[in-house]
C-alpha cells in the first residue's frame, strides 16, 4: 500500500536556508544540502526547496545548489519559487531536480502547465496554490506569495490545472499557515476527493495529532511543514511512529 | 568495470548518475552504440512518455541495440516499461524483451487512489540476486500511471489498484518500476546488487 508522505520545506535565498533552523548536529544550519540530507536520513519522504531569491542573476546559484542537492540526497525533491518558463524548468531538471512547483506564473499563463507537462511529463509538475477562506465562506486563490487576491475559487483553479496537466497540488491555507492550530481539513478533503491527482497539504501543522487529522479527515496524500521540523518541535521519526500507531500508513 | 547510462530524451538521467556516484561507481552517459555495446553493465533510465521515447530510440536505432545486448541491463521506470511488449500509453509498440502489456491504472470510483501513483510503496515476493539482502516489504519510491501486470518474468510485486510487477527479469535483462536512485537505502542496495550481477 502507498504510504502517506511527510515533506519538510526549506526556504532558500541566494543558495542558503532562511527562516531559522535549530539543529545542533549539523555544522552549518544555513546549508540546505546538509539540512536536507539530515531530513532524508531521519525519514523525510521528500523535500521541497522553495527559492525566494529575487533576481535572475542569482538564479545561477539555484541551479548549482540543485546539482549539489541531487548529488547528496537519496530521496526525491521539488524545487519551487519564481519558475515561469519551460527553459527555467529544463535547467533545474537537468541539474537533478525531480519535480518543480509553479504558482503565480502558472495562474497568469495557464498554458505554462500544459507546456511543462507535455515537455517533461505531468509527474514533475506540481501546482502550488495559496488559498484563503473569505468572510463569504469561499476559498479564493491568492498570488505573489499571498499578497494579491484573485476572484478565482481554489477548486476551479485546481480542476483546470489538473486538466492542463498538473501532476500534484500543493495546497497552502493562508488562514492556517503559521498558526500551528492544524491544517485546513475541509478544503484539503474537498480537493483530494474531487481531483484525480495527489494533494499535499501545507500550513498549520503544529502537533502530531494535526498530521493524523490531515491524513484521515483531510484525505491528504502528503503533508508539508517547515518550522516545526526546523526547530525540532516535532521529530520525523517520532511523528511516523505516532502516525503508524494511529493507523496511518507511513514509511519507517 | 565500465558502466554506461543510455542517453536519450527521457530524464532524469543525472539523478541516476549521482546515485551511482554515492555508492562509489562512475558511470558514463552516452548514446554511442559502440560504447554501449562494449560496456560491462548498462542502465536504461527513464521518466516521460512512451511513444516519444520509443520514436527517439528508433530514430537512433537504439531499440535494436538495447534488445540485442548480452551484458546485464537494468531498465528503470519508463525504461522498464519500454522493455515490455506494448504500452497502452499512446498505443506504443515497445522493445518486447518482456512479453508484457503495459496498462493504465484504472482505480475504482470511491477507493481514493490517484493516478499517477506518486510516493513510497512496498515491494514483496522478491526474487533474483537483484534483491539480495533487501528485506521483503521494503519501501521504494514510485511515480507512474501505467503498470506491467504480474507474469512469468515478475521478480517483485507491489499492490496499487491490483498487484502488479514492480520488477521484471529475463536472461540478462532486469527492469524496476520504482526509482532506485530515489529510494533511500533500499534503492542504493538494489543498485549495488545490480552492479554485482
């Protein structure tokens, strides 16, 4: 049986990990390769590297970094952040990335998803959606890292993206992100039960129970988190023991 | 030992090369017929779509070359599927090394299974030296929408929608549906085993 996946997310700027990390047993907490390798060793199922570098020039640093990650890490990884063309993706895949995630650029130019899935296969195209539940109770798509609201419903965009060839959806609830109060179970379950592709839930994971909930009630195929792993509030081996004890199938 | 990875239009070849480097073996990535024929071991990787990949191989006569190889050959993911007889993916005739049909996963409504299968699943009923010292029910990383059914060439079985072949073997040819280069310690063991065959 297929296992539910636990995915730590690392934010990268100019080739270094940003947002704090708190690990004593690695030499340099800023080195994403070292941190990623540590997660891989302790049972992470995949990694996401989110590049928040602004300038194109510094993008070269990213492809060099991707190459180093691929050399040293023996589990799959996704690279995201500012990807807007087939050429961008070509470079990252050639350097060893397994998947790429697209967000704002794909919303503004949906043909990008079709082009990428045709060129590289839908298995490597992850559509990231930042979504927020408004006072009307509906979930809307936000762009530019959550700064720009659209009038598009999350479900409508996700369905369209899957039709265009997206192979997975990485769903971040802005209402829950950073709160540690639990994942957005309703919208995650709605998407997962409607779409034919896997859904990765992101935002709000604070306790081990939250992960059980997102896999059982939220029907997520994978769960992503950042700071709770970076600050060792939850260790992946313990989390997996816990989930297995709760009847959730995980790789141990 | 001379190890080659067949270069063609299906990625991700670099990951396979790096994985081999991690277990201490340098591999050459080439589409040169003489170099492939002269290698001690050949790896036939692949991520992508069957008809495009087969067309590319035929144009370069790599299809005939691969099917005629006598040294140990390991097909990975799409590589394994292309070693089968035929694929439903765009109705593609393949290399016919394994007498198997590659079919699309068709989950029943309501069972919650997604296509493609993406993630870690277990391998069981392991046979041949390829899986020496690999524990039954080890987790490996899979990404695929099409599968080969179980049959006489099956040397590993995985369950998704139904039991299917997660590895195939005939003579000098081996194929794995999962990605050993992305399957942590189990994958590294399987690659190391292949290099010892």
